[in-house]
């Protein structure tokens, strides 16, 4: 299968998992804040493991093959990670967005505006995830992209649930909350296509694409996901979810990339 088609299909599948995560909102019973924070912690753990085991480490190995041992592979990793984080920081600064940091006091006009800013933020964060999947499948061995796609798909589930719960909390219907949460995953296939195109332009760009995606994901983990999981005081549950997510992704990477 063509690499670009494979990258697009894989990133589309991971984006679809956002809709899967939002499905429980269609039921009468809404998940508790503690469960939601645990699942978001799981998401952060998966992303952290994916950033290192599926992106940074392979980038270092490819860089050593291209440039030999020495300073160059390390410098590529350092610069690429920082560039990825910087790109996300610029997006955060330029694109209006907001998190649930004003409480749950009911439906207010300014609250509704805030929830949409949060939705936009979650949609933006799906782009680097899709980018990582596209870059992963664009390498010399596309099979290495499978554990990354599976891991990111898993962590998209709690993200979709978080968006749907937030919309429901400010008065949106269950069906509308579901469809909006599902729509936040649409940027993931776009990121996958961009990632696949990026590495196909030149093989020397592959390690740069991997570490750039890792930096963007690490920024999201530290700046968005972990603070969100600790906002309601469920620190232990969030940390437990984080650890389970980390070892799950680590296992998938070792098992499927073998």
C-alpha cells in the first residue's frame, strides 16, 4: 500500500477513536470526574511513552545511520524536540482557546464561549498526534507506525470523552455534544497526510519529523493534559491512569515493533 494512503488511513482511524470516546455521553449516565481524570491521565501516559519509544529513540537510531555516532544525532533530537514544542507554544499563543478553569456554575454566555475555545484547543492538539502517525508510517519500515497508531488511538478515547462531558455540562444536548467531540478528531488525518508527505520529500527529514512530533506531544502533555487531570483534586487516580497508560504504550511498542 502507498505510504501516503497508509498514513492517511491510520491517522483517520486514530481520529475516529475520538468519536468512540464520546459515545458514553449518549447514555443517560455521565462518567464521574474521577473516572474522566483517570482516563486523561492514561492519555498523558500513552503520549509520553509514544514520544520517547516510538519517536525520539527511532529518530536517534536513524540519525546514527545517516550521520554516524557523535554529536549530530543528539543535536538533531534536541533541536527537533524544541522546535516541536515551540510550534505548539506559538499555536497556543496565536489561536484563541481556554480550559475549564472557571468552574461549573451553569450556562452563561461567557461560559459557552469558553467551552468552544476549549473544543478548538483539543482539535488543534490532534494535529501533532496525526503528524506523528504520518511520520511513523513514512519511515523505511512502515510497520513501526502500528504501535504508535494504536497508542494514539487509545489515548484519543478519553480526550473525546472530556470534550463531550464539557459540552454537556454547559447545557448542550447529548447528541450535539457527541458530534462536536467527534469532529475534534478531524484534524488528525490532516496531520497524518502532512507527516507522510514530509518524510517522503527526503529520507534525511525523517528523524527531524519524528523528534518534531515528539516535542509537540510533550508540550501538550505538560501544558494541557497533566494540569487538566489535577484540576479536580483526583491526583492519585490521575497518576495511576498515567502509569497504566505509559506501560501500556511501552508494551505495545516493544511487542508490535519486534
